[in-house]
C-alpha cells in the first residue's frame, strides 16, 4: 500500500516508528488491510466536521483579522494536517484500542494513511490500516461470537448498521453465521472487531478520537500559516503602504472623502478580495475604507495613484 499517494511529503516520525515496530513483531500469524469504514475505531472525516482544514482556516482567519491585521488570513497545508492526524491516530490506537482488544485475538494495528474520496457526495475521509491477529485468534473469535449471540444488543447493531435500508446498500455480513464463515475477510474481521468494541462499551471511541484530535489541532497544529492578502499583489501595489494607510485613521478618512468628492463612490460593490494563492479564501470588507482599498488593489492602483486621483 502506498502511503502518501505520490504526494511530496515525508512520512511522520511516529508512522516510521510504527513501521519498524511491525517489522520486528513476529507474534502474529495473519494480517488484514482494512479501513475505519469497516472497523470504526477512529474517525478522520475532514468534510463538514471539526477536523475540516477549511473550517480551521476560516475560524483562525476570523480570529486573527482584527484592526491590527485587517488583511490577514490563515491557510492550512493539508498534507501536513493529515500527517498530524495520522500521528494522533497512531498514539490513540496504541493507547486506547489495542489494549482492550488483546483478549479477542488482536495483536497490533499498523496505521497506513488517510484516504480521501474524489467526491464527498456519499462518503467522507477514512483511515487505512493493517490489523495483525495473534495466534489462535480464530478460536477466540468463535468463542466470543458465541457469547455475542446471546445478547440482543449485538443483533441490534448488526441489523442497524449492516443491513440495507433506504438510501444505503450494505456489503457487510448480515448475521453471525456470515461473520464466522469469513467469506469476505476484510469485512468480516472489521465486523468482528467492531462487535468487540461494542462489548467493551467502546463503540464511541471514534468520536472521542475526533474531538480530542480537533482540540489538539486547534491548539498545536504547525500546518497553519498566516498570510496577508495584499502581499499577493507584489509587483502591482505596495501592500505594506496600504496596511499603513488603513491603520492611520486620519489619513485614510481624508483620502476617502477627497476621492469620493472627485471620483464618486467608484468602489461601490467592491466589498471582497479573493486570495490569489487559493481562490477559496475570501477577505470581506468591514467598512468603506477597506472597500476602497479592495477596489484600488484589484485595479492595480498604488497609494500614490489614489492620492493623484483624489487631488
């Protein structure tokens, strides 16, 4: 399995440590490559969730773009963002998932990568990993499934999550017999381990991971950098001079009124400025002075040009 989909990003230190640990571990006899869709021990969906890098950009930009930094915004390096989530997943799975599933035959889990769908219409991001099973795990699986058959909550879970329903066509095993038959190995091992989580009252670990990771990212992520939208017009205007003009109330008010008197409100409707680095970033004007500056930079006018127009 290729981990970074040909992206020019180095593997994280924790992932490499995990790789070496797996290479020296000979206590397992079988391994299965599955995803968090089949075994939901962690949730890494980044569309419309707290793990969304774009939501983080927007939130940080709103917090940072104050009177002192009116043209500033934040942008996230998605590759680094994903690596940080992968690092967190390595720790979380080792600390919270593997220990409670040892008695069910699980030996270890090797985190691989995050898979992102081409379109988010029907699915979100998921994590790929390899589960390593210890000796005699199949015997343990049959013993535990025999116990699970006796409790209604396991049958209810299978019916709710693995059966077809409106708008959902399931490929998961439909009952205990299909899990034990182990026809589709990936889906059956995923179903078995998921039921083990349910038996440990740990089925909500995925939500715990998402919330803990989101909190950590918002406080510690190094994937985010601040930028100034005016700096992207280098060669056309001097962003620093516009910044200085905007922060000088007297100068900007005088220029605004003089320009309005000479040229009229030519910046009418110019209340936003797109970033040239990422068109998804949009800085909105907070007042008439900012709208005037947006109009000026979009037309390649310097501060000196504005003063000439206002003379």
